[in-house]
């Protein structure tokens, strides 16, 4: 990107600060670094439902990327989980934050694969009151090269400064007092969902195994996280399927989404 292209676009970003035109101006600037298909900015705080701060999805795509995502699949999204931990501010590839079997898991196969994306990268920016803006750059054609990723990373200070100015009031936009959800984590939320989903028949350990399985963890990974053997994890999975009268992880995912709909 040469000064001849950078300077006018950067000036447009500065000129549009504190206005609805800012996100589009920032996306236009970032597209001069490397092409990408879609932009979306989600705001996260604790286990609250993500807020769509901006997106440039066409009408036919917004259902899957925003409406369906906010309905429940976000709970299993590696970016959401990373914001919940949270990870240090910076630029991340989705695949670097995902569990070891993410691309074989039901969240990917039943939800994420529908997006048709080749790769997604995101800027994580810390905002006041423990809120986080996650600006995702999505590409449908091919993954971002290491050179492209490095070029975007070099722009992080600029992107973060703009995001902190534009979305400093994110906590207000989310609409709840920060203290009410500050201590609520993904584990508590998913455990509650599975408590309702299992109708009291799943044990706490089985709920944990179901949660990590749906996130995309292998039996070995679940075992490491819960400090039990992979064989014990597989026994728990069989018990979960038996108790819920299902036969596959796909059915488990469908039942999980159905429970989320019932609880909203």
C-alpha cells in the first residue's frame, strides 16, 4: 500500500470518527492492505449475547452470519470463547484459537461451513468496562498469506485506536450493568443450557464433556482439560448419547441449538 492510497483513506477514517460512516471507511482502508470478502464487528462482554456493531454482509448472507449466529452458535465460536477468556489484544487467525478437532466438529460442519469462508482473522480490541470489540475480516476465496497477515498486524495500533474511539460506549450498547455479568463465564452459561437440555439427567461431568465435544475438542483434548483419560471421555460420551437417546454428535448439536431457542 503506497502513501498515495494510504493517506486519503486514512484521512477518510479520521474524518468519519464518531459517525456511522466510520466502520465502512475503516474497512475500505483495510481492503487496500489485502482483499477480503466481508467485514463484521461484534461487541462482546462476558457471557452476554454478542452485539453486531457493523457488518457489510449482503442481505442474503446476513441471516447466517448474524441472525443465526446470535441465536446460539456464538457460544461455540472460538472468537467468542477467546473474548471470554480473554486473550491479549492483537490480531488472530480463527484456526489458531480453535480446538484441535474444530474442523471435524459439529459446530463447523453444521454451522460454520455454511458461511463458505476460506479463512477469518480478527482484531481484538479491549474497551472500557471489560468489553471487547472483535473486528473480523472474512475471505471466501483463499486463506490469508503470512505476508498479508503480517501487513494487517502492523496496522493493529491504528485499528485499535480507531475502535477505542468509535466504540468506547459498547457497555452501554449491550445494555446491562457490567457487574451483573462480569463474573459469568462460558462454562456457567453452557452448563445452564445443558442442564435444561438434559432435563436433569446429565451429570456435571457429562455436561462438561458435551460442552468441550461440541466446541471441537478431541477425546484426548477433553481428557487433558478435565484431567481424565481419553477412554473415560469416550465412556461419558456414550452415556450422554444413551441418556439423551441420540446416536451422533450431529444430533447432540441439533438438540443443543434447539435448547438455546427454547431458552431465548
